[in-house]
């Protein structure tokens, strides 16, 4: 089969330009998949240090043609190689003939025998004819992937994938020559099943023992059992005999036990007692919590928080002390001091319409956070809102090491252990949403979900509802919500991406879930990336593949970077990034709890600083020891040496298990805990948890009907927009504007200003005349304050995106234009920046925005610097 080395599949525009710039010769070219039209291609051509992109489109009959300059008649070709060959000659409408193909780099094999992009095989050229014999292994390999949905052993699948890739062709050729025995298949199966013999021996012995208990004597053993059950002969016939015996015993055992027990009941005239079904436990009311605090310099006091009654009671210590009871509706504001992490100010209303401030100092920052969380919960429970404005989200990730979990997951599900953990006064407050991600999970899907639901019911006395379950072999994600929130969940989507061997095996990869909670979009991604200290680049590539291929969220936003499609995106799992440090130095720092020194050598931290992965994501402070690689059964010892067939492998202690998030600008999300357990020891990984306080929006109901008055429309106006792109293209561009507050996608005119004075960058500008005035579907400031605009900068010729960004509408509401500036992203890469001036006009008489439940808690420095002056707006 011919290999089209100039065809680079689905690489991004930025990567394509980088390859052409490295080639450096006029006429250098490559072909990649189009990002704007499914089934189309993009021809990228270098001329005079600039990259020109042409679309190759198929017609209704599948013939391919290049969109070139006007006046040149388009030619049609059956295959892509035919098209490329024709355009190697001049005068075909391109800026220069196709002279120098830029080939794909052949990835080197890593130590596990997995290459970075596809086992090192050549990529078939689109449209090239294939021989039927060569195509059969590919079809079989695809069928194998389609049939596997649970969690088979990765070693077994490796044997099967090896056979389908390298040996099925040999069996096929033998069959064509009249040999009916599939010798290579027999060898592959015998090798893959070798470990099964001992497992069956142990299982069969146990089953026979149990069978003898209920029906002595046991049925005669099969000849295979007598002849060779204790040897390790991998002969398939012997294995089949064993399996037949196991099948017979399993199918008959339940009938034997049932019959035996029924005979016992009848013989002894026993009456089976009726089992009363216990009513489900009621949700536990929150207990009254007490906090010891200091008031002023030395005065001690006790704060008693009663969430159910909605009061805070202050009792000062000492003779003649009195109690002061403050109802929740009198608490106006809670101010956390940043200069002193244990100090808080309570601002209360008084009858004389003046407010009173009280400062309290808690024994620790954790106690202060617990107090603030309880007051927040009190405000939520006693608010008159029909829909929540603030919810709590729990994220958990755990590589279970292919072993069953312990009987209790209490410490994990209540965020207790090491690091930034929940205080005991708030640990058992149930969260609104639980998202559990696991890797190397050997339990069945249903068994795992039932175990999680039962665990939460035991801890929280709540029957959580399953929103979604998505699995890729042993990688699983489960989303559970409180029953009262089930009706608020909509538009649930799930997806998975394989990044294992050849990007076709699911032993590594990601699973994801997305949904709307009323008006707020959530995305959750659980992944298991490539292992090995030396595979940082491979992990980065895994991240990029997942980002590009995971199909989540609104399909209308499919052209946008995955990280921009959701109000809140949480990404977690066994990311497998390691510490680049000598193992003895790591152990010394862990013993001294010098985690900052270790984080300086953390691969994920370093790659994020280089903008290679997780651009503009956030992560909580790491104040817990590395979660991998522990000795199973204890958390006192790291086991950093692992024997493999290729020799001794070093797995230094590392923070493999991580939780990160990214949210739209001017939204509310606070990480309240980030840590790991210290008492779950069945795996060589410790479970990791994080909890979040997240602001959400609901369906807005305007007080006035849209269009009821002559000034009922709001408008979003632009004075100017300037874009800087990392590109060697000279293409004219336009801007697309997407938002849920718009009836349809809006588009600007072509840019009115352009220069490329700085090599590798293209500067573009739009004046107000070439930018559309956007009219939101509702004009109310309260509604507009929750909206966001997604912008995409697209090339006029290719209609492909050079970069996308997200802007908050809230900060631009008012009579004067406000400046904005942010970065552009595309497929996980930073591709430039955008800045400009925008103004959101609202009709007169419309009410302003009201304070949200999460806005009554604020942060303040005691010696705060004066606010910086706002930027001066240039004259239009």
C-alpha cells in the first residue's frame, strides 16, 4: 500500500505552519484534515516565508477539487495523490507549484513498545486504492475495538492487537494456499491464556469442594482434570476441558444449593421469617456547631451556628457574659481577611439602620473556612429563591490498581486525610454533585455505581441519582446528584477517547460527561495518560488528542476549543506526570514535608509553565505527599522499583493523580479542599479529592415582556478590535460571535487593517463600521450579567479558526465602553491575543443586577493598596 507521507491527518493549523517554516523552501507543502468541513482537506503551501491554505473539497460523487483563485477552472480528481501530482505543475491557480513534500516524522518506539501516534505504521493516503488482503487486518482491528466496552486485561488485548497487526496476514496467506489450520492464532491464544491455567485450577478446586458439601459424592471428574490440571501445559484442548468443567459446575451449583436448602426447610418444618423492609433513612439535620474565637486582643468568645434555625449566637467568656443571637437575615456581609487567614469580619444590620462590624479570630484557617461554609449553607437554606444560585461539587479521582476497593470509602467521600481537607464540622455536609473518576477499576459498571450510591447513602442518608456513567475499559466516570436536582439536569452528553497503543486501545485514554445545570454548563473529564518518567511528551500528546477528539457539550460549539465550551470544566485523573528528581532526594523532601521543593521538579507544573498543556487552568495548592507509588497495605512506604521483563524500572514517588479546572471569566468557583486519603491502602495510588463552591444561573424570567416598549432592546457595541495571531499566513480574517443570548451566530466583515512586520505574527484590526451590533434576546441587566460571548477568528480563504476566546458581558454593562484583553486558544494551544473596546447598552428603566448569594462573602486586605486607575479609552 502506498504511503502518503505528505498527508498529516488531523494536525492543527499551528503545527502545520511550524513544519513548513522548518522546511523553509518555497513550494514546500503538506495536506491535513480540514477543521471546518468534515471529509475535506486543507492544502498548506509555503511561499516567500508565508503559508497559504487552500481547501480541497469533495463533490457529491466524491471527486476532489481545490478552491483556488477566481478565473481558474477547478479540476476534479478521484484520489488525493492524483490531485497532488497535477498541482506539481505551474499555472494551476496556486501561488507556486507543489515542489517539496513535507513528510511526517516517524515516531520512535517508547520503552513499552507503544509509539506516540500509531505503532509506527504508515498512514493510508485518502482515496488511494487498497488491496483486499491488506485491508482485512485493519477491518478486524476496528471490529475488535467496537466489541470491547468493559474492562478486559490490557495484556490480553495487547496479544490480540499484536496478532491482528502482524500475524493475521500470515494466517490469511496460509488459508489462501489451502492450509485450514490457523497456526499463528493458536499460538497467540495459548500465550495469552497461559496465566489462566492456574486461576482455573484454584477456582475449580473451590467449586468442587463447595459442590461436595451439598451433594456428596461429587460428580466424576473429567479426564482432563486427572491428567494434567497441575501442570502448566498451555495446550488449548486442555484449557477447553477445564473451562467445560467450570461451566458445568457453575451452571449446576445454584440449583444444587437451592434444592438442598429447600429439602432442609421441608425436613425440619422450618418457617422462614418475613423480612420487613426498612424505610429509607431521613436526611440528617445538621448539628449545631460551636467555634472558640478571640474578639479583640484578648477577649474569648464562643460562636454557635445553628443552620436549621438560621441563627448565630455569640457568647463572650467571663463573669456576667451575655448571649447575642443574630438571625441570618441580619447578616449583611462576611469579609475574609487575606493578610490573616484565620480572621473574619461579620457585618450585621441593626434596628437604627446602621450596620455593626464584629471581628473574630479563629484557631486556624480551616476553622474559619468551616464557619464561613456553614453560614453560606444557612443563607442558602433560608433564602426565598426557587432555584439555587450556589452549589457544591465534589471531584474524586483514584487509580484503583486493578484491585477491589475497601468496604468503606468514608474518608475519600468526606474529604478527610492529608492536605487541604474539610474540617470535621463540615465534612459530612452532603454535596449537590459528586463526580467520581477511577482508573484501573476492575469492578463491573453496575457493581461500581451501586457501591458508590450505597456508600453515599450510608454517609449522607441521601439516595443520590445517577446522571451519567461513561466507561472506557477500566477508566470510569460516574456523576451523581441529589434527588431534588435531577430535574435541573439536562443536555447530558458522554464521550470517550482512546490514547493507548496506536490510539486504538482503551487501556489509556479519557472519558467525559457534560450537562446543563439549569443555565450553567459543566464538563468533566477523567483521564489515564501514558506512564513512565521519560514520557512527558507522550502525555502532552495524549492531552492534545483528548482535547481535540472528546465530543462533549453543545454541538453548535464544536469548532471551539473544548476548554471554552463550558462555564466550568473540571479535568482530573491519573495524569501520570512524574518528579524529575533523584528518588532519595524526593524521599528526604517528603519526610520533611518540603512539598514546594518537589513541585519545582513536577513535570506537570513545568509543562504548564511552558504553555504545553492545561493553558489557563487552575489547581489547588498541593500540601499533601505524592500519591504514587505506595506499597500496598500501608501508606508508610514508597515502592519505587518495579521488575519488568525488560529489566528494573524506576517509578519515583510522584503526584500522578491531579484535579484541575477552568471557568469562564467573571464566574464564581472556589476550591474548598484538595487532598488525599491516608487510610485507603488497597492500591499503590492514594485517592485524591477536591471540593468546590460553584455559582450557577437559572432560566431568567423578565419582569417585562420582550419587545413591550420602544426601547426594549439591549445592544452590544464595539468601538474597535485588534488581534495578534501566531501565524505565517497573510489571510484576511473575519470574526464570528457566538452566545446563548443571541438568536443566531453573528459575523463581522473582513479586517480593515493588517500587517506582518514581526516575523511569525499577523496583526489584524477592525473598526466599528466593520463590526456587528449584537442584540441580546433579553435586555435585563440581571440576565446580561450572566452571559458570555465566544469569539472565533477565522480565515476568509480557509474558513478555519486561528483562535477562540471568551468574554464576559457583565463588566461591559454601562454607558461607557470598557476595554478587554485576553488570549486566543485553538486545540489547546495559545495562538495569539485579542483586545478592544465594547459597551453593553440597556434600556432606561431596567433594574440593575441584584447581589448573588455567593457575593455576600468577600475578601479584603487589612492594608489594601489603592485600586489601579482604569485604562484611558482612546477617542474613536
